[in-house]
């Protein structure tokens, strides 16, 4: 019995070394993309925490400033404090325990125009 064999002329499109190289590069790119996404998320969380800390510090300094003066001088003191502060575009709103707006840096003339903030969710 004679078996005729055909010569194997099928050439592989990619050699083993190229397949291995592309696999390693693909794995590296996936790893790099995951690392970049993770670092981006961490940086975003860090910036939010930093801003929160800075705003808490601003609130504490403002409270110390207002604690030592009578209520009648609050508006002028607040305007001066906000003007000299590093956050010139920051909106400052002071609300009493009953939810009434006592001061708002965006609307200094009429605080009565604001609705009661007692049930307002901040977030």
C-alpha cells in the first residue's frame, strides 16, 4: 500500500516567536491599562479628600472668626473674610439650627428669599 503524501506547504501566518511576543505585549498592555485606571481612581479619591479637608479647615477658621464678634457685624466680617480668602469663588451659606439662612455670599441683600433649609439634604 502506497500512501501518497503531499508536501506541507501550509505556512503559519504567525510564527511561534511572534505569537509569543504578541501575547506578552498584549498582557503587558492589559496590565498597564488596569494600573492606569486604578491610579486614576486613587488620584480622584485623594483630590476629593483633600478638598474636603481644606473646606473643613475653612469652616473651622470661619467659625473662630465669627465666634468673637457680635451678630450685627457678621455680614461685614464675612464679606471681608471671603474677599481675603484663597477661595474667592466659594459660596458660603450660614444656616441656623432652625434652617433659616442667615448669610449667603451669592445673595447678600435679601436672605429672606431663601427657603427653609431644615429638611434640605446636603450631599
